[in-house]
C-alpha cells in the first residue's frame, strides 16, 4: 500500500491526481468501448472543394453523416475521427470546430437523436457534442475503419493490380455513383 511521507496510507481520492494518465472513471470506461475509426474528408466532410489547407474546411457534411455519427455514439461505440489533417494541431482544432457547428445546425434543423434528448437544451449543448468523439493524431486500432480511399482485403493479392490503384476514384469522384447501383441497393 502506498503511503505519504508521514506513513499515512493514500486514499483513492488522494492518488487520483498523482496517477500518470489522470483518467477519470468515465474516461477509463469509454476506453474499453469498441472503436469505430472514421476518416474525415470525403466521409464526414463532403470535401467537394478539395484540399484548401489543414485548417480550412469549407464544405457541408456528407448527407446522413451527422445522424450516423450520433447513432454510433448512442450504440455505445467510441468514434475516432482522423484525417491527414490530424497531424496538425490546427487541423484537429478545425475539424472539432466544424463538427460542433454542423451538429448544432443539425439540431436546429430538427434532427433527432437520443443524445439530443438526454444532453441538449440549447445550441451550445449541441455544438459541444463534438467532445464525445476522440480525435487521434493517427489512425487508431479499431474494429472497423470507414474511409473513402480504402479497399477491403479478402486475402487475395491478385485483386490488387497496380492499374486498379491508378484508376481508383473515391465515391464522390465517380460519375453518377448512385445510378451504378441496382435500384434496391440505392440509398
């Protein structure tokens, strides 16, 4: 048992600020949640204007992105949002600010979420929901990654010839993506 210099044992309350990582019980509980890793540009942010700089995010969200993100939180997942912007402090700040504003707009427009019912009484509360997401500097270990520039590997390298990469286009750069799907697969 740890003791102070007088020999008195430390209580849990006295040791908490002395711990190396200083996590609250709630933070420690959230660390054990399964992680969904989501790319920012082209998945959450529509990225229709292309790259303008790490801290410049001019476009609206991809349709349905805010509902999906809030749904993942409500389902008990830790949602880690990352991007090539993540390595820049200004980039992470810009993503947080952008998402806070977009969540607030979603709430003001009448968007529904159990998170709103439990935690939101005003615009500022809605904007603050971005704090429930994690913002790593790098792609975290996750149970699944959602990215617009990725392919699923099924154990067969022959499915990945170099010309496939040269011709690759993310969903929002393909000509009329939704018409290529069968009617029952369109969303």
